[in-house]
C-alpha cells in the first residue's frame, strides 16, 4: 500500500480516509485533493512554502498538485482524506488552475469521518467545506516557474521510484539536465540534500505500513527501497528516534 502515490487517479468516486498518530510526511504532491484534520495535538503544515499551524479541529485543504508537507509538533492525532477532483466536479471546474491564499479552516466541532460512508454524505460534507473556503479566502492563479516545474518532475520521479535504486544522478539523466544544476536547485528549493529527502520519504512510507499492515519489518524495508536491513534500522531510528518495532507498538 502506497499512501500518497498517484492518488486522484482511481475511480471518480474514490474517497480515502486514514487516521494517523504522531505522523509526518515530507514535501510531495498529487492530483487528488487532500484534507488534513487535527483531532488533537498540533501539526505544522507547509503548502507552497506557506506555513500553517493546525491545532484541535483545524483542517488544511490542499488543492491538486500543491507541494506540501506536514510535521507533528510533540504529539498529533490526525485524519488524512484523499479524493479525486471529480467528487466535487462543479467546484473543480470553477476553481481549476486556482489555489487559495489561506488553506486553513477551523471546524467548530469534532468530525466523525466514519459516518461519511455514502457518496452523498461525502459530497455534502465536501461541498460545505468548499463553501467555507470560498467565503474565507481569496484565490490566486497557479504560476509555475521553470525551476518549480523541474522540482515537480523530481518529486514525481521519487514517488514512482523510491522503492528501488533512486539517486539524483539517475533523475538528472532521466530529465536530461546537468547533475550540478539539479543538485543546487534541489537544495535551494527544499532546504535539504536529496539523500536526506529520499530517506525521509522512504521512512514516512515505512511508518504508514508499520501502522496499517501486518507485513514484516524486512518486507516493509525492501518495499521502501532498502536492500540492507541494517541501513533501514539506522535511518529509521535517526529520523523517528525509535526502532521500527517500537514505532509499530506505539498507540
């Protein structure tokens, strides 16, 4: 199970809901709309280089192909929802190519997403959400520079290849760019090296599988691009400050 990869490419009525605790995920993007809702705790969400602090009952509404990440601050109990634009087709048609200046919405009470079982209940909730963000925020047209387009291509390559050998030199050859240019651009726009990013991405995918599958740690490590189990354990502990087995056992 890959949490974020290619979401929004499934059937038009696809609605994916996942509860997560103390979870973080590095910069990524996808076609699907994404809702990040905080039940309790705190979460820092970065969307197109704008930072939002989310607390209890706050939500971030991430639009299609917005580059975003989220990081737990101390503790977080969150829900992440992914759904394709077609679920709210009227809104998508009217706001395609636009993004909100303010992606953060506060909900007055706790949301029980388990009750959103039918497509009608889901659409009712989502259109209510659309109404709120239209009322509270202005919108800007997406303006991608040539450098941001290259970054999108790099991140997409990682999504599709993180489970195997994946280096920045491979990406440079694939995109037909000079490696020094790609390397400097990545560090400047991401504030980290590619090696640090790919390790964070792989470990975040491993965290999801540890909590949501019964696969063995060695199987998860291999599925996340680690041929050496010792390297996986070392990187996991460095990023998550605990061993994979300890993370799986946490409530």
